[in-house]
């Protein structure tokens, strides 16, 4: 709806002209309006909504034409990264900067880890079970590196805000020059809400606000999956999407992000239904029909739902799911009904090769924390180590990226790690790589 209002408002918006000594560029009206908002420090969601209405080629060319220092470039660059497109130049880093000058010089591949590293994780308490594979994945990356490594110390946050703030203060007092963590969203919000962070950190979750300058955040958030799914559906030409969702918070967060991104891109969620719905035919027969189906449910629920799609004549429509589709699967004879559903995954957990990390099957045989669903968190921890060592490379290069265990990692102009996941599907009831599904 925001996109519709803004589009209507931009009709009378005159194009702006930018000039230099060699070219004269007339801005697209949407870019002109977004630029006015960015210059005034306007609402980020409004700016994103305007940029999302541009096709890939126009977005790329308009971003390239923006002057160095133009605040809109930070937003345009983030939009490009979200679509898996390259930046025309590095981010200007006028608002977000990362200083690694106190570290020893970088290696030829950009490897430049800190000197003394602190990792804040809930090693005790309710979140300790989730933290264990993150810790072990991080250490797998750390000990798998044969070049200079930082001194490392783990601090227990106990899974609380107070414990996280205290652990950070202890790390600073001990002379750490970089911090990884904390893991919980509330703890990240509390950390980013401090007046000052004397030592930069890589938060292992996405806060409600952008990271302060010099800090970064990395997550496997449901919102990111919703956005990635929306982009894949748009790439496949879908404009009217039926959503099937469960009731847990993470599923709802994926749906909300999907709906918002589809709306920005000119598509729509026709209906959101629970797996318990009996008859889909009335929804399928609505004017305009249904182009695709999005599933924010576990695999066990999706199996039960597939016959309902078939009865409504929707079995042949493109189907995209969240990574929760893997939950409750594992028996090929039962999972054949899921064949053809695309879902985001991690290269490492999907049998892909990751430099410096043994195959998942090999690691899982030795470490319980890398088995089953924990493998995803193990890969996340491994990538947290990579980001610690390559953050400067990501921040300063136009094509700064790292091929990690969870996907291709880049950083936007606000300090958020952008992850392009691998995509998989079921074939014969067995998860396999989907290959080149558009850019995703």
C-alpha cells in the first residue's frame, strides 16, 4: 500500500538532472523522489518501497549514476544486494565505517582477523542448546585456519540482557579489540542501544535498529528468508501468491516480510491460510487466480497439505517454502510429495563444498552439534568466524564477498550482513540442490 501511495505521488515529481564534466544524467522520477527523501533523512521503508518498483537494469544504472556521497546510494546499494546484483562501486561509508587499522596487515585474499577476540554466547541457561553448535562451528573455522589467529576467549551471557552487557564490559576490560555476539534479539537491541561501544562487535542476530557505525549484525532471520522467497517468486513471474502458514512466531515473521517485499515489488498475497483449511477451491477460483504458493510450515505439515493443493488445481503452480520445510522430513518414501518445492538452504548442509570446512557428513559423524537441524547453526557459527576475519574486505570492495557455509555473504551500507542463500528442492523425496534458480 505504501508503494501504491508513493507511486501515485511520484507522477508529478519532476526528474532531476545530475551533471559532471563529461555526462548529463536525467534521473528516473522514482529515483528523484527517493533522493529527496534520503537527503532529508526520510523514512527508510518509503525509500525502499520506491526503489523496489525499479527493474534490475534501471536500479543498477541509476545507482551507478549517483554522485559519491549521495545518501541514496546506501539504500540503492542495499536494494541491489538484496536482489543478488553487484554494486557499481563500494559503499561510500559516510554513515557506517569499519576501521581495521589496528590489526596487522591483511593477507592477499583480504584475511585480516583481530588481535584479541571475545565471543559472547549463552553457554548456560535456556539458549545454551542453540549456542553449542554456533560455538563449535566458530571454533571449526578458527582452528581450520593455519595463518595468524587472534587470542580468543568465550564469555557466558546466560541468555539475558544483563548477562550480555556484563560480558561485553568484561571483554573490553580484558583488552579485546573485537567482539562477536550476543545471540538473542533482545540482547542485540540492548547492546546497540548503548550510548557508545568502545570495541566494535559483530552481533549474531538482527536488532530492531541498524548497527551503530563500526559494528555489524549477522543472522539467519525468518525475515531474510521471506525477502529471499519474495524475490525468487518475482523472478519466476508470480504476482498473486497464496500463503500457507503455521502459527509460530518465526513463521509469521517470514510471512510478514514476504508480504511487505511482494507489495513493494508490485505483487500481492491473495490469502493467508492455515494448514487446517479444508477446501482451497474458492480461493483458487478468485478473480485473477493464484500464480504461486508460499509455505511457511514444517515438512510434516506440508506433506499433509499437498493433496489439498492438488484438489484445488494448484499442484502445478510454483511452490516456495522457508527452510522449516526440512523439519520433520527424512524418509524419502514419505517426502516424495514435497518434490519440486523450492526452499532456501545452506551450501554446506546441502552437500556443497566450503573452503576450509570438511563435508557435513564427515563433521556430523564426529560432532553431535553438527547433526540434523543443528547443522544450520554450526554453519552459521563457521560463517561468523569468516566475517570476523574478512569484515574489512567486505566493507571496502565493490564486490566484497565471502563464500560461506550459509551462502554468499556481503555487507550493506548500514552494517547488516546480506546473505544470498543456496536453493534446494526435493527430488524423489530427497533434498537436492536446485541449481541456478534465477539469481537465488
